[in-house]
């Protein structure tokens, strides 16, 4: 696995986010009325390639992992609580970027440095569950949010966790566990964090060069050891079955849900990545429906970026993408964390 695929994961996720961000709150009929029968295929002229909170929080996840590695290079591998504190601190830095003050002192480092980026200090329809959960924290030792929410705010931000697990002896399991723990900081419902763990595990397997179907099988195996994993497991099964029918259309996307909750975002992203022949088609399909278009297109983009590489991302999407250089830099930094692991072989 070359650095190219790490870059493509974050950048294709961001272009999906930017494409879908313009239509997140529109019905499919309204999208087609505004952008034509084929729906939205390029950035809306009014906002261009502007990212939303999905990419903002993905960047804060990446920054947290880099902060943890700077403090202790083995922390992620050992499952040390240091990583959890770094994730919590990073998300609290994001909370402050949204105009809400954290209730504890926050460390300096990669996450703090993101506060210097104008696009990451803008409120782009942030998820209310993320905001309220983080606002309630009084220290950095969060484990499970005190709510029963399972929105997609965990799923859409965990890709960097899957990437930094690459090359570990139990990469998918490590990614799954940290994906769950990351999401649980804000989402207390089991599906909210289990679907996020499954997403991170799929990212790890794709980054190791496995097929998407093989990555899904791994995620399903990991889910079986957890209580109340049925919603996520069933959503993945339905997505694979839908893709196997070979029809790529918005009606099938909408049959999988709206993407507002974790398991539906994952299912839609899986279906779109499996049923389409190229990255552009998959991201466009994931953006054009009456639901959480930016999150579903972002996660589909992350999967397809790993599967297809940088060359598959349309140049017109990259040219206007907000934070393109920063995303590239963070992808390269994540790659540097794994590039020298013994026996990487990918």
C-alpha cells in the first residue's frame, strides 16, 4: 500500500463531503429539480468544494492520533488510555472551533494547531449530538457518552483510525476497538460505536490491500463478539445483497435508509462502493438521495479512495477542494506512522 492510497482515502472522503454538503437537507426530488435529472455531480457554485463538519472531525481524529504517537509511539498498539485522552482532547478542540468553550484545559499539539485553519473554525451544520456530548465533558477521560444516540457522527470521522492500524498483527481488530472507543465519546448507543468500529476495520483491511467484500467479512466477524451488534450486521448484509443485484440507483440507496444513523451511513457507503465501477460514480450515487448526503458520500469516498487511488479522483473535484493541502499533509503523516513497521508488505 503506497502513500497514494492514504492520500486518496482522506481526499476522496473530503470531496464526497463537499459534494454532498450542498444537498444534505434536500429531498431527492429537490436535488434533481435543482441540479438536473442526474442530480448533483459537481460542487454547488455557491459553496464550491467547501468541507463540512465530517471532514473537520476526520482531521481532528488524525491530529489526535499524531498527538498520541508523539507522546508514546506504542500507545495505539497497546490500547493505552493515552489515545482515548488524545481523541477526547482533539474533539474538544473541535468543539471550541464551533464557538463553544471546553470545560477543561486542553493540551497543545497537532489538534491545537488545527485551530489556526480558518475552514476548521467555521460552523458547517455540526451534529447536535457531537456538540452536546462534548459540551457536557469536564475532563479528558470520557469513555461512553451519557446518551442513547446512534447518529453517524462517529462513522464519518474514524477513517484515520483504520489507516494507522495498518501493519499491526491484528490491524482490523485494533481499528475496530479504537473506532468504537472514538465514537463512544459522543454516541452512547451500541450501534453508534459498533458501526464506527466496523467502518474503521473496513478501512484497515482495504488499506492492507484486501477487497471490500473481504473487509466486510472481517467486520462482520468482529461484530459477532459484541452484544447488540445486530443492527450493524444486518445493515451490512442488506448492503451487500443490494449491490449483488447489480443495479446502481437512488431507489436502492434510499431502501437502505437515510444515512442519519450510523448503520445506515455505513450500509449506503458499502453499497455505493460495491455497485459502481469507478470512484466518481460511487461518490455521486452516495450523494444523491433524500438523506445525510455529505456523510454517506464522505464514507463512500474514503472506501473508494483506498480501493482506486489518487488517479481515480476527478481533477475538477480536487482543484476546488477546501483544505486539500492540509488533508494531504495529514495523510502523509499517518502514512509515516506505519511505513516502517516490520513486515508491512503492502
